[in-house]
C-alpha cells in the first residue's frame, strides 16, 4: 500500500545483558547505527552478520554482531529500501518500494561495494513492491494490485529471470485489498524459508492468500504450462485490522515443523503454527484486532485472546526462546503460547525485526539482550 507501505549467537554476556535490563527496563540494547534514516529492512544472517536498509537509499551491514554498523555504497540514494535479505557477509538483495519504477531489487556480491539491478517493476508506471524473499534459487515478490489483480512474481534462477504468477485466485473481484511494505514480512517466512502464502489488508478486510507447492514444480519450474492447471490461490480471512485502507495484516510468519504447501494430500499437525499481526497504522495505540493465529497452515485463523498492546508491523518466532515477538511503533510484545496471548516487552518505536535485531525510525537499531525477555 502506497501510504505505508537465532538468537543462539547474540555475542553479549548474560551478566552485561542483565545489567542493561535492570538499567533500561527493556530487553533491547540500542546500538549506534550512524544514520538517521527510517529503517524498515533488517535480516540477521547469523549472530555476527546482519544487513539493514531504509530511506534515502540506505543500506547498512554489520559483521561483528552489531557493535559497528557500516553504511554501504548505495545503488540509488533516491530510493526507499523497505526490505533486505542477506545471504552472507558479502551477498545481499535489497528491495526498493515505491510507485512504478521506484520498485526494484538490487543485489551485491562484494560486500555492498557495487550493486546490480536484479528486477525492475514490469508494471511501471503502476504497481508497488511490498515484500520479497528467496529460498535458495527460488525468489518471490508480491506487490499491490495492478488491473484488479495482485502482482505476484516468481524466479527459480537466483532472480535472473522472473515470471508473473498466472494461477487463478489473485484477482480482487469486488474486494478492496492491498499489501503493506511496512517490514518486508507480508510473505509467510519461517526459519529463513517461505511458503507459497502472503497476507493482505484494506477496506474489505484481511486475508491470507495461499497456494500449495506441487511435487513436479522442482522439475518443470514454478510457472511452466505443466503446472498452470494446479490448485489456484485460496483466500482465508484473518481477524486482524479494522476494515479500513490503512489496516489489515502487516506481517505473517510460521514456525517449524510445518507441513502446509508440500503436497495436496499433506495433513497438518499441532506444530504447524502461523501467526499474523497488524492493526491500523493510523491508530498505533489501538490494540483491537492486532494479532491472530492458525494451527492448520493458514486455512483458518483465530483472533488472539489477549492482543499486543498496539498496531504491530512485524512478527517472528524465536526458536532459541521458544517464543513469538512482535514489534510496532509503540513497543514490542511476546507470546509464549503460539500467538493466543501477548504480554508487553517495551514501549520503543520499531518497524521490523530479524532476531536478535530490531529496527525503527531515525536510524534506530537494537539487539535483544543475551538473557532474552524477562519471564513473567
């Protein structure tokens, strides 16, 4: 939408973390970023290597766990990099979000010294990129609807070639829907892998779009004619948001083990947990309908009994903590029961997370203390 669009290696001693926690009353340790850019992209490759991105063409990189964030050469200082995915200390992809030609992907393979244009919005002057992710050579980009249909693109060649998804189910019909480029987490991601699913919002409500991966796709390619008769995209309503153009699901994630999307005959199990967060970004302190969870791979969703204490723009599962953490402009929250109930962690201003890091406006970067959030 145009208007807004493992914690196992933290590198801080538990003693220092507990002291900071006592002093600051927060599980987050603020780090010097060296920038005042608004940051919405963050991706932790490991406990030491991470990438961040934001306004003014800003790209940051750390190779020492966040003790030092280095400002990279930028591919274009006029762009707003709403998403980043790092692969190692030398390789990363950034997503620029904006109207028409301002939506693009760039890639570096030399530690952000130089960048190569990987994918430009084919719908320019229309369209707006909202979220992207790669599983190895397989990439996915989703964008706002163009000509009454969500723009979804796939690549199975490291982003060198892209094809628009032709399967039915992406058309809006009479619905007024959009996606949000708030934290590069509208695509359902868990353990660094994505499912064939993404979340939306808007005046017609919030939905989870999903389509299963089929066994022959690895052989025939993601979008070849052989797979075009396979299942269409399915829409599942999510009880998140207020039914306005500024509300809906802003982030969705899952935790392993998960069986959804592997094959048409697969069944779900109790560990197939998806969590969605959002609300209305124009009323960030409103805690109404800000989270939901699904135990059947996103087919059905249940509203959180106790929701996060405001609009939330990003959520992630921590395998090390065995908890979910969600962040937004009035703070962060934690769930220890798979999204059913949430407890506040802090009242900071955050846009996105990739644990152990969180980012926000005015160059705000923090790292989760080694002791983790306090138990309550």
